[in-house]
């Protein structure tokens, strides 16, 4: 009988767990109190039905209690509160644990097969001048399975009853009934008018479905109808579950205000791109890209340039080494890139906030703020995260294989130039010593070989240097683009971890919370066999 209730309680507990730290602490505590109460009450069994007689001073609760119990168990009086602590009449043994939980020490065991399993409580007056009486009523009304409100023709319209109990307990219509007592004080027409007016007031409270019974506890008129109502509820053994289901429904209704209609929006590509652009700017990607391009040009010139001019390039520091950028991905390396400025961090925070507002801005409170906080909560960690992202990216700065071939060719050409120059110097020296005719000079196409080596090697070396410079320039730009893509990929992962995943986790928490609330509010599939009694 309580399988559906168990599922709803589990859902309500899940909603409380997810909502803890997100919605009000008092709200979470009250929901957990409902779950804890239901667990204890179900653990005590549903074989017994706890019914409380509650009402104002002088309504005749105690007299009705004694009549139903068949003995004078509770002091009765009309002019002052006579009940300070609740008294219990128990039909059948074995209710001690239940009454201990209810904290009702005054207990009387009765025997009646029709009412077997009933625990009837006589509560203090809720309008008593003694505050402790009111507190006792409030405490037990929250715990019992069924509340029978006992009113009289003088106080059935009292605002203390309507405003203090009926209206707040509107969700517990299935766990309440009304007894209009002292019917013997009115004539038939007056009683009919009084009952009609009471029904009108209940209808104004959206409680027109409450059973309304007329009785005279003094003469016993209408008493069998009250006994029949109690016997029916006890026999059905569903009052406990009905009351707990009402508790769950009420708690779920309170939580439902934190849920909207439909799912949150999905993160769009444009939102991710804006965030990535802001992260790239804060990480100094343009600086790194320029350094990769300049480093490739410099290293290419040193490897393939005209050997006699390479020393000029060596005067300039390597851009990657100056920034301490590793040639292989190493997250543990701390680069020398300047950290993001306050403006750049503000731009990242703005992009993260806009992303959060786009997907969570239309959710009910407090979820927009929670989503926004999750998106911007790790902004302080961004400088280190961005530096690790850059250091861990593959900058594609490995040496091309053709550099070795071009460098070897340039070395050979430089050697030719050197040989030609030294040869010519030797010839000049021999000519100065007037020994030039003694040494023959070979020729190539009518050009002296030393001259051909010097000029040919120089022209060829410069031409090769020019061509390799063009190729290296193209390669530098291509590697710069590849480095930019690699860094942006790493930054996208950083943005995913630092911003997107916390946002998605908060949205998932919202879905879990609202899904649990929805399951907790599902109408019970248990079929009710009760029929309203009007007496």
C-alpha cells in the first residue's frame, strides 16, 4: 500500500539533497523533517490509525471523546480549558511505541471490535489562554493521521480556526473531518442553517469535500455517524498513508516554486566561441603565435641562410626561449608570458556570465544566480590555468628535415666561396712576387676557376638563402596557424573544465531537483475506497 509513497519520499529526499546549499536552509530542513517523520511513522506500522479531536474551548471535545471511549477518561467543562495534555484512548494493545513517539503519556485501553486499531486523542484547546496548550495542539496536528475538528454553533466561524488551521492545512483535506457539536442547542431549522453556513465557509476555503457531521455529545445524537466514520477509516488502514502523502504533496508544492516549465536552454556554439576568444586574448595567444612564427624564421635562417650572415641572426634571442615556451608540451613548465590584465579577466568573466545568463537566465530563482556563480566561480584560478594550457600545447616547432639538406648545400657553397677567395689571394700574392706565370690557373668556360668558385658560390648561396627564406616564411605562417589551433584547443578544454562543466553541472542539478520534485508530487496510484460522510 505504501510503495508509491516510498517512491515519492525517495524523490523528496533527493530533492532536498540536491537543493541543500542552493535553496533556503529552512526549506531543506522542513522537507527533510517530512521525510524523517514519514520514515518513523511507517516504521511504526500503518495498522493503527491515530485520530485527534481538536477544537476551541467549550466545543465539547472531551465530552465527545468520553462518549466515543464509553467511559469518563477526560475531564469535561464548557467555561474554561480543562485539557492541558493530550489523552489517548487505544482500542487494542501494542500501541505503546506509537504513543511514545507521539509523546502522549495518558493512555487508556478500550475494547471494541469495530474500532480495533484506533488511537483516539483528546487535544487541548487551540484557543486556550495557555500558550503551551496551543503548542501541544500544533505539535500533534502535524503528527496524527486524521484530525476531527470539533466546533460548536458559536465558534464554527472563528478566525482562529479558519486562519490558524483550516487555511494552512488546506492540502490535508483527505486527513480532516468536521464535527458540528451541541446540535441539541438548536432547533431543526437553525441547525440546518448553521450547517449550511459552515459548509459555505468551508467552500470559501476550498474545503467543501470535508465530511461535516452534526452531533450532540450530551444526548448522543449523531454519535453513531461519527463512530461509523472512525470505523471506516480504521478498517481501510489508509489514513496514515493518506496523511503522509499529503505531507509529501505539501512539501513538493513548496519546492515546486523553484522549478519552471521545460528544460534549460542548450549551450550554443556562439557562446562557446565568445568564451574561447576571451580566453585566447587573456592567455596571450597572439603573443605566442608571433613568437612561434619569429622563432621558426630565425631558426630557419640559422639553418639554411647564407653562412657568412648567420651571425646577425644570433644577435637576437630566440622568441620561444625568451618566453620560456617549451618545444614539447609540458604543463608543469611555468612560462614567462605576462599574466592576463584586469581588463582581459573582466572580458572572460563577462563572456562566462553571458553564457550562463543565456542558458539559465529564464530559470526561476535562485537558479540564474547559481548558474552564474558556477560560471564565474573559478575566474581567480584562470591565470594559472591559462599558463598551463599554453605550456601544454604542441607549438609545432620541430625542425623540418629539408633544413639539413639546405644547410649542407649552403655549407658546400660557402666552402666554394672560401676556396675561391683563398685561391685568388694566393694568386695575388704570387703575382706580387712576380711568380704568377709560374703557376697555371685553370679556367671554366674562359672564366678563371678561382673567380668562378668565388662568384658562383656567392651568387648560388645568396639565391639559395633567398629561396629558403621564402619557404621558411611560408612554413612559419603555417606553423603559427597550427600553434594557434593547438593552443585554442587546449583553451577550449580549459574553458570546458573551468566554465562550461560547472554550468552544465548546475543545470543538471536543476534537472535532477525538478525531476525529483515532479516525482514527489505525482498523484498516488492508490485507489481510495472512502466515501464522504455528511451525517
